[in-house]
């Protein structure tokens, strides 16, 4: 049981490290990845160059149905990078590293998702952020499903407000 809780905590910290954004002035009329990929252009090509680099990120819990599971506030360091058509988030604090699935990009608004499984737990981490100079704001939505015998027996969720400040890397000014 302790190992399972530790794995869930590690998975949660990893996902929390992937936090980046949604409400705060963002809207749903974004370019869908499916539509972009059908034209033969990788959606990652539309991600603003200024997103890549190292960020100081603060996440504050906005809503949750499970306050005992989700921390009220966290502070992390994110290194966002790109290798060909893959976007990666690395957190040197936790050692976590994850490839991200970019869902849409419109101007300085980016949405990506990361999913992970540990034992009978499945975590979906959806992030939408808006770049503004060397800062970003956004929302991170987490959904933690506990599965038993192929059925969801518990569903826990949380929404965090994100604020990021760039500490190194290319500037977002001009793109």
C-alpha cells in the first residue's frame, strides 16, 4: 500500500510539474491538433518559440472534490524543450520528465495533455496557458481515476490556476 501511495504521489508530482493553463481569458475556438495534422503540418510547429526555456511556475488550487489528495499550492521549475515533433517538460526539482501531447495552438495560447498510469490509478493532466512576454497565466485540470476490474471506482479532480515567469531561454517578444 505504501508503494502504491508513493507511486501515486510521484505520478501526481510529475503531472503537477506539467501544469500550464485554461480559463483566464482563454477560449475554445482554438486550432485543433487533428485538423492541423490532416493538412500535413505538425501542430508543434505552431508553438511559440518563446515557450521553450526554463520557467518558475506557481500553481494555486482553485477547485477540487478531493482536498486531501491535491495540494493547495505548489512551486516548481519547468524546462520546456522540443526535439523534432516532440515537446518535453522536465522538472529538475523532482527529476520528472514527460513528453507532452500538444492539442492546439492559436497565437500565444497553447494547450497540451499528459496521461499516466500507475497500478490501478490513471491521471490525466490538461494544461492551457497564455504567454504574455516572459510570463504566462493559465489553468491546469487534473483528473485521477481509480480503476478496479476494468471499471472506474473513484474519480477525483482538481483545477489549478498557474502563473509562470521565464528565468532563462528565448524571449517570447516578437512571436
